[in-house]
C-alpha cells in the first residue's frame, strides 16, 4: 500500500508529465489523454504494464491523434493536422486538469484504492467517455487486458520497502526515461549538461584556470523560464559541483553545495541506470546533508518529518520529469 507521501509524489510527477504533454499541443488544460501518456512514462507497475502492451509514448501520441481525427470525421468535420511544438509547461503558467481527468484522480483514491499509479490507471481505462478505451484498441489492446495485467502484478510479492535513513533528509524514486541508457548516461554524467535537468543551475564551468579535477562551478539561473529576472543573494551566486563517483554506464553521483553560505546543507544526487524495454529505468536518490558539527534537533526533525518527506518527494519528481523531458521534446 502506498504511503501518503508516496501518493502525493506520484500525483505530482503524473501531473507534471501530463501538463507538459498538454503544453506541446498549445493547451492549458490537461485531459485524460495526457494522463495516459504520463502513465506510459511511469517508472513503476502502471508504466511497465502499459509498455508491455505496446502503449509507449510515441505509439500513444500517434493513436491519440488518429482517434481525434476519427471522431471529427464521424461528425463530418475536416480539420488540418496540427504539429505539436516543444514542451513549454516549465516556461508558462495557468495549467489545470479537466473535469474528466479530475474525476479519474478522485475515483483512484476512493475506498479500497490507494491513489497510486496502478489505481489511477484502473480508473482511467474505465472512464465513461470511451475515448481512452478506443485509443487502447488502436494500440492493439483493451481495458480488460490492462486490468488483467494489473491483477497479475498485484499477485506478485511486493518488494521490501526501503528503510529510510533517519539521520538525514533523504528519499528515492524510480522513473522511466524514453531513451537508451547510453543517451541518458551522456546527459546525466556530463557536468556542463546539468542545467538541462537541474532547475536551480543555469551554467556549469571549470574553476578559474581550467584545472579543477572533479569539481566545477555552478552558476544560478538569472531569469525564470518566463523571462522574469531572479533575485540572487551574493552568497548564492555560485555552487560547488562535485562529481563524487561515476561508474559508466551504471551510476553517477553529484554533490552540490554553496561554499559561501555558512553551515549550509549539501545536496547529494545519485542516479542509477538500467536497461528497460523501450528506454531506461532510472533510479534517483536525493539527500540533504548537514555540515559537520551541526547539533541534531531530534524534536524538530520529528515534528517536521512529514512535511520534509512531501517536499523531498516533489524535488525528486522535478528531477525525474526534467531528465525525461530532455528526450520527449
């Protein structure tokens, strides 16, 4: 059973990816079709079930387009095909769910359901308009087969829940990236490409003089994606970007800290890559590490732990969506 924090993180990453897909089409309302594509990118059971049935991102985009065209033609309407653009969700505002998609999310959280990705998928394939069911048929499957595959997955023994390190703020997640491992490795192991998937960092360069070993200097973004200038305090105008370890093409670990901010936490990001059908299974571990010598505050940590877990879950969701987005443009 999914915990509250896990359900929030799942909902957050599915919302990100669905609204990113809507933004490709110039829309500000994410509907059931965009939720289907987001689920095809899920790193867990729901995504694995869909991809095993041929419901991949590219196939689903094509099937959805064909289904829209067929619906219009049945009404005697001829509409020119509109080529989607690039993802601009992270550069724009004003996005929301459609009423139908919201109802699917509510149905997935009702009695007996966890509100996790498999529950959302079950509710989605049963949505009453029939649009998703018709799209699945174009993809060579149907709602009943999806439900059977989910039932089969439910009967498998659950993986043991990973124990959290209570001594530090940390969390982890898994994601699916629609690109082969070598392409994902080229992205996440290159310091100068970190700005492509880390929303905080605008540029990465070698220290002055060009010799820095495994350490680079990260500069913050000076403008928000929508063009608004950002106020950056002097002490946060540079980060130390340290390549802690790299095992090509399996794992890479980065450590980020503000050297000019006294007693600031360091952020450690560990990325692991495994081959998956149609792409890469990506593991993301995030930890915030206090500086040496800071006295622990166990009471405050206990009180704030639920909030920290939600915030950490959202942070890894943003990382996974950003890495995936590079290959979904």
